[in-house]
């Protein structure tokens, strides 16, 4: 048939490896051991110098104490003024007063507020972050915190996220709470 057109592939001869292999002499073995030993000594010397440098920098000196994490404390008595309108309760009071020390806040009003059945939140107007909400005029139609203006001790009743009562002054608040 077509034997002439058939291509036959012949296996190539495997290459011979290590035909120029040299025999190791004891001199070569001693040189190799010497180079290895020299490398180990250089490595140990560099490590020793690094430790010596770290010691001179004071890394290993006693006296370093890790910082102690303190427990975060939450103030459940006072709320930030930014959360006045977004409390989870449906009805609640917010009392704005200067609680810098016990002499400036009105103790009687605080005791009246604590006797209420509706939750009462307090905002300390003496804090620096609340000072931008202090004003000479009051805004009893505020819809959000940015429109809020407080000029004296103030009690606000909030229903469904909106102001339903806005009482200014000690006498007015006492009268309102004693009803």
C-alpha cells in the first residue's frame, strides 16, 4: 500500500548525564566544610551584633508596660443633644439644664421629672458640644436638632419624633409637672 508515504519516527538516544563527573577529593570536602562553617559563624556574628544593638537601644530594658485598656463607660443619665429626636420611645421628655455642678441644676425639677411615668432624658447644656444650641431666643417649632435653640432650663415632650410640648423656665416646668 502506501509504505513510502509513512513516516517512521525513531527514538532518539538518551543523553548521557554526568559524563564529566569529577571525583571529590578530601581537599574539596574540607573546602566545602570550611565554607559552610564560615557562613554559620558570619550569620551568628550578625545576629549577635543585632541583639547587641537592640540592647543598647533599650529594647530589652525593664520598664515598658503595655497600655491597659480601660472599660468604656456609658452615661445613661445624660444623652447627646443630637439624639433628642430619634429615641426609641413613642412619648418621652427631654430636660435641658446646666448640670455643670449640683448647685446650678434645679434639684426640685429633677426630682419631679424622675417621678414621671414617661421616660425622661436629660441633656447637659454645660458641655462644650452642646454650646452651639444655646441661644437668646427659643425655637419651639424645631423639626430637627439643627433647628433646636435652648435659652434656659427647658422641658420638651416629644411624641412620635415631634415636639408636642415646649416649656421654658423653672416655674413653668414645675407647674406643668405638678398637674
